[in-house]
C-alpha cells in the first residue's frame, strides 16, 4: 500500500516536470524513434534549418541515450532541429521532453532552448512560445557526466491551433546530441518546468497604435562605416590563402594600412562622419625594443594548410615570432602607435579586431581571455577605452563555443561584426547583409551581431548603394567595411567616396543615421528596453487625444527617441510642457529620455 502511494506521488511529479511517463500518456510526437526516412542521415519527418543535423548513434558513432542505435546530432548557432508536425487541440497543454549532451571540441558546456511554433488548419503561424536557455551537459572522455541533460518545455495551444512544430535551437557551435524526445498532453496546470515564465505568445502582425521607432531623430535606417586596420603583425604576416593580397609583401601592405588612415579621414572629416577602426594589438605600440611577449607568444596548431593557410609554417612558429623588436621610425609597417591620437582627435571610434588577429572559431577560450585582456592593456597605454565592439578576423566566428561567447561578454563586448557569412555553411550564420538587422547572439543576447558588406571596388560600391536603399526600406542597419589598405588607390578612393557622399546625402535628408557600429548597437539594445504604458482607457475615436508614459529602462540616455503616433499631432506635451512643433515629425514625436526616467506624453491630433 505504501509502495503504491509512493509510486503515485512519483508519477505526479514526473508529469509536473513533463518527463516521459511511458504507458500512461500517449506519445504525440511522430517518429519519436528517429527512424530514418528517404533523406539519408535524417529521421523521417524531421527537418533542420541548415546542414549539420544528422542521425548518429549507430555502429558506435557519436552518442545514444536510449540504446536504440539512434540520436540526432545538431551543429551550428544558426541552425535548429525541427520535429515533424504534431497534431494538437486548441487550448490544450503540451509538453516536450528530451535529452541532450555536448561533446564540444572546445570542452564547453552549452545551452539549448525550445520554440513551440503553433499553426492553424491552413498552416498559418499563430505565434511562438520559447523556453529559457537550458543547460546541456559536457561529455569529456576522462570525466563523463552521470546523465544527459533533460530539456523540457510545456505550453498551452492557442485557440485555433491544430498543429505544433517544436524547434530545438543551440546557443553556440558546440556539437550537441539529442535523444529520447517525446511530446505529450499534460493535464498539469502548474507552471512549466523551465525556471523562467514563458514569453507571451507573440502574435504575427500585431501593431500597437503607439510604437517606438528603431532609430533616433526619425532616421529610417542606421549605417556604420568601419575598417579592419592591421599592422604587418595582423592578418598580413599571418595571411590566409584566400586573402586577395596574400602574395604581396606584408610590410608593403602594412604601409598601405597606415596610408589608409590618411585617405579615409580625408573622406570622412569634411562630411562630419565618424567611423570605426577595428585595430589589432600591435596598432597601439610605438615599437617593441624591450621585447615584450604578448599572450605567452602562442603557437596555433589550427593555422594549417588544412584550414586555409598557404603553408604549415604557423603550426610550429610562435604567432609573434616575426616582431622586428624595433621602433616606429625603423619599422613603420609593424607599429601604428603614432596614429591613435590623430584618430581620437578626429572623433573616430577605435575597437577590437582582436589583439592577435587569430581565428576566433578555432582559438581556445583561454586564448580568447588572454587576447581580450592584452588588447585592453595595450589600448589603455594609448588612452583608448576597453573595446565594446569586435570584428572577427577572417570572419571566422564559426566554431565559437558557449564559453567563448561568455569570455566576450565578460570582457564587455556588446556588438560583433564580420561573423561567419560563408554561404556553404549557413549553420554558422547569425546575420546576413540580405536581411540587414543586428541580432542578439542566441544565448548571449547582450551581444548584438551586426551584418556587414565588404566594399572594396567600383562593383561592390554599386552593390553597397543598393544595400543602403534596402536598409532604409526595412528600417535596418548595415556596416560597410574594408581594410584601410583597400582605400588607398585612386579607384578605391573613388568607390568609397561615391558611397560616403550618397550616405551623407541620405543623412542630410533625415533618412539615414551614420554612427560607429558600437553606438548603433547600443541604441538598438536600449530601444529594446523602452516601454510604453497607455494611461487610462483610450477610446477608439482617432480624433481623441492620447496620453501615455514612456519609460527608459536602459542605462543609456536616449536623445532623439522617436515615438510613432497613430496620427499627425497638433500639439504634444511632455510632463505638461508643450513641445515646439519642430520637435515632432510627421506622425511622430521626438524626445530626450534620460536613463531610468519616465515621461508622460500627451498628444492631440491635428
Ligand atoms: Zn583582419
């Protein structure tokens, strides 16, 4: 009798946690057994956003939780696994359970989240629910974990829902194995298994009559100009085979990188444009006669022919071995310390292209920590503040582990660019110029990844102009970049000049905000923390006045915050003070909202 009661209690707890309870609740997930279908290496009915998802577990390959010879491998921060369509009843509650494990090559645990994508009978999206990010345990040969991590989530189907798709999304490029996945109905009305409350159902095409515009001062899009700026010690001496200038003398290229400071400032200064110069560590040095050793002068085994280098030299040569240990006067291509003050005087932004110009996806987490710290140290010697923005060398963000992203976040990085764009590897892609918006890094949402476009020729200048028009059309943002060495020939300067002048025209017409990438990302992050509360009951009558509170929950003062109104205003007051007509634009009003403050806005339609 006692046993029976104890058993019952256990079953209820397992249901509350949404764990699989065989024989008691029916399996609703089609092909939960992961039986292969017509597609090779994929279970029938299952799908993925990109390559990197495949059946494993058979014949000792990979891992298998439930000993049936099958598990699913998932690789890539731009990827997800999607279940077959699950038939659901409106307003019923469903839970997903599964098991996950990572055998990350970088020895990093990672995270996953579940996305419940509800559809109606016509397969129209009704909105999504997302769980919190959930821990995925690390498998190590010398210390295997006691168990795989449980991944769970439970949500209620919206009215009209007839179908559910569950997506499993990773928060890094660490390889994950998924197994023992189940979907069941649950009658348990307690809170779902994840610690955080589920996000409210996001309804497609929901529009509030009052909205916050994405960019300040009524600008419709944001543009950043930036440069990867490297001495010979950057990507020049460490050049990869796919570098268009790889066969040239690194020192000649270093001198051109220098010259590019003069030529780009000449383009920007008359137009009052501020750009970002992504610098490596040696850019901050006046020389190195004292033979300082940086980052323990590492040797990187990944800098091999197999990974795209022309030779295997760097697999056995310490990374900074070619330092001439000289001074600027004798070795002008190796040290750019003299160029920092002129850039700062010109109000240009200096951010990180990493200290070492290493391959971020291949470097270890300890390499990252040393690199970020060393960059900060040498930058501080030239009075440059710690970097908040980082451009990945060679766009090699593919391979970033969860712990690597932790290291970037801990170092205060809030925006990244030059993330992996390789069209053959969409599983690693976070953003793309084709969809020009900065996006939070999955699992590290305080870091925004911003799309870029490589502007280095007359032909790419023409494409850049089209991209700018597109960014304006979709209220997006884009970074246009080159190496400073690529803005030195008359043709290159002409190509850049054409785009810079067009951008300045758009800015002067009130359409385009031009700012350093870090500031654009800061603004986007702060806008996401602005909330609007309508005070009192608003009638449906469009001629009635509007009264609402705007609160800036961010830590940034927001000057030029633009609020879209459902009408063209005749008068606007802020905390009772009448705004002058020039402070509102057509159908909008522009406010200065300090960090942490709330303003009460009233608007009367014209
Ligand atoms: Zn570079």
